[in-house]
C-alpha cells in the first residue's frame, strides 16, 4: 500500500523549529524518549477507548482500501499523541511525515509538504493549534477535496494553479483544543482526547522501559515512581532515568524502593508528585487566607509565565483537588493545604463601610 512501515520522515521545515510537545527536552533526553516509544499496538499501554476506536477506523479504511479519516489527538503533553501517530502509520504500512504548527509559517511551506505525500501517507502536525490562519485555510481544501490552489506570480499577472493531491491522512496533536477554530476542528473525522494514566498503567510502562534499558526495577520502586508521575508516561520515564543514574553511581544491582525514594527526594518531588514550583503555588494561595487569586498574580508571585502555570502545573493541582478554580480566581483547598503541611485558614468577612 505504500513505503515500508518503518519509514519516518521528519520534514526539514520542522527540524529547525522542534516540537512544542517536546519542549524542555534536550537532545539526549529526546533520544531517550524516542527509544522508549511503542511501535505497535501490542506495545502501547493505556488509553483503551482511543486505541479501540483507532483500530476500528484503521481496519475499516484498510478493508475499503482508502486513506484513514483525519485524526485529532488532544490532551496534555506526554500522554502518547506522537506515539499513536507513529503506530497508526506503521499499522497502515505508510510513511509518516512529521512537522509542527509553528514551522508552517507560509502557505508554500505547507504546499511543499503536501505535494510530497504518496497515497494514504500520514502527515503529522504537532501543536496543530499553532498553525497560522493563512496556512490553515489551505488545509481546508486539502483535507476535504485533496487539492490546493497555488497562486503564481503577483498583481495583474497572478494566476491560480490547482494542484491535485494524493489522498492522505492528517493527524493533528494539540495541548490546547480550545484554540482550534471550529471549521478546522470540524474537518477531523476522529477526535480522541487522551487522559492521564492510572498508576497501574504507568507501572506497566515503567516495567517495559526498564527491560529496554536493561535495568532491574523492583515492583515497589515502580509503584513509587508511578505515583509521582502525574499520570504522564513521559514524566515516569524521566524519573526512571534519574533512578537508573543513581543506581549506576551507587553500583546498586537494582532500583529498589529506597533508591527510588532517594532519587525523588533529590529531584524535589514529594509523594503527591508535587515539585518545587507546585509547592510555591500552593504557598502563594495559602498566604491569601481564603481569598481567590488571579493567574496573573500567582505568576508574578512565583516568577513563572501564565501559560506555563495553566498548561503544566495547574492541571495536576486541579486533578488532585489541591486547588479550586472559580470565576474570581484560584483558591487553596483543605487537601492542598495538608499537602504542604499547613492547616487552611480563611479570612473573616470584613465589616461593610
């Protein structure tokens, strides 16, 4: 049906820009991350409903000998959106062409990519919500009609050259589904929202990663690492790597529970999975004595950008019930206060004037 399933084409236009979902990963960490990515359905753990929906859609498309419907993966970073895109391409036996939303600065960047696609190939756009509006409009006809209109020359000599494309599958990944325009989002035939993983799935992911890395991971250590990983495989694998480093320096034969606990203490990660900035956010809210604080105030107090707080740190605090989000701002809960060793204090009502 297409090129060898192992083919993976990171397009030059995206290589210089990087992937937004891999933000914060240096070259060594990114190589480590890629080495642990599952390559087939049998290796992928978790997200059972999304996986089943994809397998049904894949089987139907293959039986009809058609390109798979366009797919949108939404959810926080590190949950497996890129891995699922690679698995889909591998199962279809086609080439995966990868780029990022910010890398598609001009329409001709997109046209150059689309004309490279062979029949049923997969085009993967990471952080698809950051595709510029002018480029997004070209995707509309490409996704629906498998054609684009290329404008030649300018001014009175301008003419439009229609280009026919091979049927292809666009897989978009986004951490901010709400930023997608309605017309763009509506063109995806399959929308799958990935959710944080339960600890039992993270333990299975850690066991697989340990086998790949050829380290012995004690079951109790796997549970300890999984419990601190915020439901995110990428974080769990990063913790495993740090524990492996410690075990290597200590010449320990395996990663046991005590060594895993020490590795987490050295990283400043507590049993709730809270890092230093999480605790600073909670302490900031505690000082407000029950009054809600806006995200701008919190960002200024902890010295971090609002986007980082909302996308990286706040989801875990909300999921754990440590922070309550209201129309007026964020408030610390009793559980959040206990997580940082405090008793929640509330301010008394001030007398009316």
